[in-house]
């Protein structure tokens, strides 16, 4: 009986052409190198931070017990969408808080946070090649990155202020006025949503 069991337990030895542990280590190294190369490529494509001279204004608008309020935000938030969203969540607005950012007088970004809802809008998608916050907006929206030959156009949630009285069409029309400085365009938006004096007090336009 024992001999029969021994015969049954004997398996034909097959050649194993799978990588050995040493080979797997080599393959892991190759994978890591590929990942590092991808990260390096992403870093090369990502725009450099806007400097203090590049940043025109960074502020938040909100209503507290119905009264319009405005507050200046740290200028570093003009380079980091995630940090900006986190900061807006801390503001006790009746209907959330709206951030307004202007860069180099050429582009503005709007970010509105209401509870778990986050809406973003950028006046010129092509500036995603130049400024981190604009790149963050495009990434947040899941849109394709522009190329240098693309034409300027707004991108994002054009209905971001619809409930405050600024229709999608009107916001896009303001954003597409590329002959006007971005802070002036933000002043127009603030006035239309009944935050004109509060905006002017911080922007000093």
C-alpha cells in the first residue's frame, strides 16, 4: 500500500521558466524606474508656482446671517486648489464660500464650496500651461490639458453663481472679455452678485 501511495505522490518535474526571485527583483526595479520616469515627466509639465508679483488677489466672499462679507486669503492658496478648498470649508458662510483669484492680470479662477459640493471655473483653459491653480482646475474637472496652439476659452462650472443671480451665459461672456484685466472682470462679477463694496474694500481697484 505504501509503494502505491509513493507512486501516486510522484509528479513529473516540469521546467519552470517563470522568473526566479532574483529576476523578480530586477523586474521590480524596472517598474519603479518607469514610475519614477512618469513622475519626473509630470513634474516637468507642471507649471511653476506663481510668485507674489504674479498674484493680483486672493479673496473669499460669503454671507454670514445674510450680510455680505469678504476676507483676504493667504496668497499661497493661489497655487494649490486642494488647500484652497480646505480653507473655504472653514468659512461659516450661509451658502458656502466663494474664492476669487486673479493672476498676472490675465486670468481669474472661481472656486465655490457648499458643504460637500465643490465647483470650479477658470476664465482661460490655456493658462493651465502657465499657472498651477489653473492646471489644478483642469485636472479637477477631468478635462484634457490644452496645447499651446489652443484658443483661449473658459472652462468649468459656468453655473457656479447661477443661484446668486449670475447666469451661465453672463459669466462666460465676462470671462471671454480678454481685453480687460482679470481683477476688473472679478469686480464686475462681485457687483452682479451683490458683493461689490466688499470686494472693492479688499481689491483696492
